[in-house]
């Protein structure tokens, strides 16, 4: 998301007023006065001019302040709109990547020569279930977009969601090993980002590598949670089903929103995704 520049409060009214007052004092000192009456008139004129300058500065500052507040409100509204669009784009990507990706992979498995009838029927059953789930989720999102009410959000997933996530991946012939030590106190936002990144990495393994093995590792590294998802590479004869390429972008955006980072790259045999998610003040 391209962040709009935040409006900055600037007012030169009091600086200009100070300059005018200094010039006025200098002029009075340079001209001088002759007699008490003249001095009184000069003092009155000076006070009147100074008051006019101060009133002008106050009014201009108030007007500039109102303009700044209007700009700040518009900026905040536009930023909120962009963030909501980005959230919806992520959910749509998850829908297409996970739901429709499962349909594509299972359809390919059903068409593989030599597959037993029982396996073929299971693949077709998985396709039907994934199709129904994706359709229901798409309808939910469309109803949210059509509704004038604020969009309702899903419950924030935590690390407890990893077990069903891995179980779903294993139903798609991905062998997953989960390895984690003592993680300590992990903020809710970090847990949600970790689950989303792991889910996306597993979906990528399913599409690109097929029925292979994948290691999911979680480690506490000081004040950060390190997440690694590494697969063993493409299964023999597997034809990759590339996506649109937004998955890695989404993972990096999730990590960046927490001040973290994501790196991806090939290993000697497969592919590795590493995310570092800071755990400080990110509840």
C-alpha cells in the first residue's frame, strides 16, 4: 500500500507578525518623538498597529488550524479506506489461493493415471467440499461489500489454528512436520500474522511442489518470533500450478505491518520461507 503523506501542521503567521512588530519598533526608534504629545500619539499608534498585527496572526492561525484539521481528517479517512481495501484484497487472495487452489490440485490428482477409484472419489469429494466452502466465503464477502454497515471481521486466529491448518494441508497430500519450542508470550497480532504466513506458505507448497514433505518451525529469537516453512521440492512428475504472485507480497505486508520481514528463496532441494516477527508492543 502506498502511504499518503500525513499532513503536517505549519503556520508562519506568528513569525510574520513578530517581524512586523520588530520593524515597527525599529521605525519608531529611528523616527524619534518631539514632546510628550507626540510621544503619546506615537505610543497609541504603535499599540494600535501592534494589536492589529496580533489579531491578524490569531485569526490566520485559527483558519490555518481548521484547514489542517480538515486535511488531517481527509487523510485519516483515505488511509482507513486503503487499509480496508488491502484487508479485503488479502481475504480474496486467501479465498482464491487456499480454496480454489485446493480444487485445482485435487482435480489434477483425480485425473492422474492409475489412481484407484476410492482415491478418485475422495478427490472429487474434496473438490465439492472446497467448492462449497469457497462459494460460501465469497457470498459472505460480497454481502459485506454491499452492506453500508461497517465490515465485520473474522475472529483473529492464534497459534492454536495451526493444527487444523496442517490437517487441511495433509488432506491435500502434503506431509507436514510441526516443530516448535517454548515460544513465551506471543502477542495476538503476531500469532495471527504467523498463522497467515504459514497458511500461505503451505498453500504454495501444495500448488508448486505437490505431495511432498514440509517442515514448519517456530522459534523465539530474543524479542521476535521466527517462522520457517521449508518444503522438500516438487514431487516426481508433479506439474506446478503457479498463482498470481500476490502471496509473497501479502506475507511481506503482514510482516511489515508489525515491523518484521519475510525472506523467500530456493534451497538445495526445495523452497524456504522465513518470517521474523517482532513481539514487542504488538498486541
